[in-house]
C-alpha cells in the first residue's frame, strides 16, 4: 500500500508540475481572461513611446498564445477581445505623443535655424545699401533662372518615368533618371543657399543699421524722382523765360 501511495503521490507531483509549466508557457502566468486583460489595460495606460507600445503588444500576444495552448481557442479569443480596446487606445495615445514630439522637434529646428541666421547677420560685413540691394537682386535673378531649370528638369523626369515603364525599366534610363534627380537636388540646394544669403543681408541691416534695407531702395527712388522733377522744372522755367 505504501508503494502504491508513493506512486500516486509521485504521479500527482508530476501532474501539478506539468500544469504549472503549461500555465507559465510563453513566459507568462495566466489567471483568467478578465484579470489578464485588466493587467494589459493597466500597462497600456502607461504607454508613451514606440518601445512601450511594442512591449505591451508583445506581452498581450504571449498571453493569447498561452491561453490558446493551455486552455482553448475560445479563452484566447475572449482575452484578445477584452484586451484589444486597451491596445488600440495605447496606439492612439502613442500617436498623440509622436505628434507632440514631432511638433517640438520642428519648433526646435526652426529656432536653431533662426539663431544661425541671426549669428550670420551679426557677422556680415555691410557695404553700401546700393551694393547689398544689387547683390539681392542678382541672387533673385539667379533663383528665377534655376526655378525655370527645375521646371524643365521635373518635366524631363516625368517623361523619363513613363518611358522607363514602357521599356521595362532598362538600366540606362534608370541611370539617366538618377542624373536628373541629382540635378534637381543640386538646383534646390543652390536656391535655398541664395534665399538664405538674401535673408542674412536683410537681417544684417535690421540688426546693424536698425532699418529695413528695402527702405533704402525707396529712399533712393524717391530722391531720383525728386531730382528728375527739379531738372524738369528748371527746364520749363528756362523755356518760359
């Protein structure tokens, strides 16, 4: 009898250990779908980063697999149904955090760009307003030419794109499109540089001279008009005499 009881006890221990191992399968210990879904919901409320979201989703998947293997597919589906709203809400919350992070990053980038422009403006050696305005105009003329070139390059790229599809993506045409894209990038970069140069000049006059450089152009134009009017008046007076 003692041997029989010993065998029964040993068998019971093995069964208990197997049950425990099954319950802890996939690294989680399942209780009930309601309790485990509640735990997922509590963790989901703490989600702020992409890593947080992935971790909670991974844990929920482990629970679902454990239920499916340990109990039944129905239990797994019940857990998933209970936990899913919390996971969806966590994803929405993460998207909101990401939008805020992107906004703050954009604001920081704009601030850094502005500080860089101000620093360059303080350091720019100013000549005469006429020379600086002439430089701005030359930059604007160059920008206009490059924008026209960009329009041509963009049209060429579109045409090459259709041709590439029609001819089955030949390497030589793909390489040509790559060259056109490089030209487009180079023109866009140069346009940005010239626009920045003009902005630096404008800021330099505001910071160093305390005035808008374009006001000098208006002053000069008015002075020229006044001088012209004086000459015309003198000529008329001489003719009357």
